[in-house]
C-alpha cells in the first residue's frame, strides 16, 4: 500500500531573510570601512599639521635673538608664549597620530590649505600681546606676512619694536619659499609623501631627482641671494637694520618695510636701483638660478618664463612711463617711478615709491594687470604665474592651427625645449583655463564686496587694484587697506590673500573635504 506523502516546497522566506542579513552585513562592513578610511585620512592630516606647527613654532622663537640684541627683553613673553603653544600643539598632534599613513596629494592639499590659516592665526598672537592689535587686524598681518603679500594693518611700522619688525620680515622670508617646503627639508624622509607635500604649495620643479635634495638646494640659493641683497643695499646707502629686513622681504617678493612709506621714505634712486634686481631675482624660478650658478649662463635666455618676464618688464615699464608722462608727470619722474612700480607689481614684491592713488585709472589698471599675471612658477612670486599666461597664448595659436589645417594633421605644442602632443597640450591648457577662470571669479568677488565697504573718494580702478594686490600677494596699496577698514573688507582680503598664495585648488579641496569627505565620489 502506498501512502501518499505531501512534499513541502521551501518558501522564499528564509532565503530572503538570508539575503537581507547578507545585505545588512555588507552595508555594515562598507560603513565600517568608510569610518576607518575617514579616521586614517584625519590622522594623516593632523600628523602633518603637527609637524608644520612644530616648525612654525621654532621659527617664532628666532625673533628672541633680536629681543636680546636690542634689549627688548620685556617683549620676550609675547614671543615665547605663542611659540610654546604652537610647538606644544604640534608635538601633541604628531604623537597622537604618529602611526598615520604617508600623505597622498589629497591629504597634502588639505594640509596646505589648513596650515596657512592656522599658522597665520597663531602668528597673530605676538601682535595682540605686544601691540594690543585687534585680533582681526593681527590675523590680517599674519596672513599678509606668511603669504608674502605686504598689505598691512600697522599704520607706522617704523615705530614698532625691532622684535616685531623682524618677525614681520621673517614671516615673509620663510613664507616666500613656503613653510611646508621648510618642513619637507627638515623633517620629511624620502618615500613619505614628500613630493605630495612639496607640490601642494604650488611647486613642481625638481632641481635634483630627490625632492629632499631639491628643497635643501632651494634654501641655500635663497640664503645666498638674501646675503647678496643685504650687501647691495648697504652699498646703496641703506642702514644695516633696514638692509637686513628689506633683503629678506625683497627676495621673498613680500614687500613688508620698516619704513612708514615703504621705499619712498628714502627718496634715494640708488636704493631703488639696488632693489630692482633683487625683486627680479625673486620672480625667477629657483631651477634657473641653480643652472646659472652651476655655470649654465644661457639658462636665463633659454627659459620661456624668464624671456616672458623680461619682455613684460620692458613693455610694461615703457607703456606705464608714457601714460604717467602724458597725464602730467615730468619725463624723468615718470620713468623713475613707473619702472620701479611696474617691476614691484609684476614680481609681486609690493615695495612702493609712488602714491598710485594719484595715478590715472589707466596707469592703475596697467599695474593691476601686471599683478594678476605675476612672476614665474617655481619662484617666490604670486599671481596667476607667467607659465599659465604663456600656455594661454600658445593655446590660442594651437586652436587657430587646428582650424586651418586638415583633420589628419598631427599637432604639437612647443614649450621651451619640450614638444607636447596635442593631448598633453590640451590637458595643460585646460588646467590653466580652470585656475585662471577661478582666479578671476574670486577677484571679482573681492571687488564687489569692497565696492560696498570702501569710503567715498575711491574709484573702481582703486578697488580693482587693491583686490588684485591682495590676491596676487603683492602688497602695493592705493590707500584702501588700513586699520579703519570695515571688518568685512578685512576678512575678504584675508580670504583673497589665502587663496592667491595657494592657487585656489587646495582651498577648494579643503571645502570639498569638509562637506563630502576625501573619497572620490
């Protein structure tokens, strides 16, 4: 007898539960991985930030030598306290995050953007403690110093203690090459993300295959030119203290001065002539300096950026002198002041011998254009950089070639000794276009804000000039910048100096990381 049996099919209930359980496990695992990656990224950033703070804190202690030499020991507390805070905070970060992974480019960019903000803030403490400056004014001074801008909130720099005069010059001297580059030269070991950190401050050139060797060579060249500047200024009749400070801020293309009216206070054409070559040296790439010092004397005339710089100086000085002569100055005065101010503008140094507020709008805009273009990439100068101007010019020529030549034609772009394929050229031109467009957008943002905050008596050309000076890290002023500025205007110019020094992209990377993290999507 066959007993019928009922076969029960397995339902999908258990199967679906299993899938759901696996899905939850997968999502949970993905979430844990994201948290670990986030923590790892933060530790890398904080570790490198800590190293930077240690270096910055040690730099802060150097003015103590001036405090001792000029018998200003009563100011020592205003130097030691912020330096100690900075070193202690840096050491804590390094110790807490000592096992962090080496930095990648994304970490280095965030470190660069953050460090310039934090270090400018900490560097403002001596101004608050010693001079009693309002915190915003002090931060402005710190940012202007480290970024090599030279705009100032101190109405009479000649009256402040020598300790603070030297601190202002020292910020610009170290900031000219970059505090990150200083850290790489001292603390970083090969194979620990040195190139990522080096590149994050807008530098790519290599003097040697090793980045560590490259940055150490840069510092030796920098020190050599600073010493040459001191001697040159002494021979021109400048006092020793003034020579030391102006050589530091001149080769750094920074522009801080120990005189209330900058170089104009000397009213000495020999001093002006002596300063011009130092400003130009600061705007030439360190790689070219190295080749020249090693005996390759034709390096200056072969390099595309150097040729563009000399051509721009010759053309700009001539046009500006003619404009100033036409609008009322005598010929010799037009040549003297136009040459100095144009070179000071295009090299982004910011020394001043003329009251540009009294110049015509055309003359102001000529200098403003020079400040926007700036000096060479790989130098201490600011601005958009000459290499990008060259690429934009050659890019237009390449586009016209594509229009007139057949589609089958193979196009190359000649950049100095290099021949770039069309694909390589398009990539470089696209990057140049992006940074230039962003630069102009932020420039207009600053202009619009300042137009609503500056007092009566300043024209649009004055405002454009002032914002271009801040964002180009120049420091020549039409008289707008000062302690009486609106807090909003001060904040905007701090922002312009910050993004100008970092060439915008690291700042955007920082903002993006704050909102979306550091993952690619």
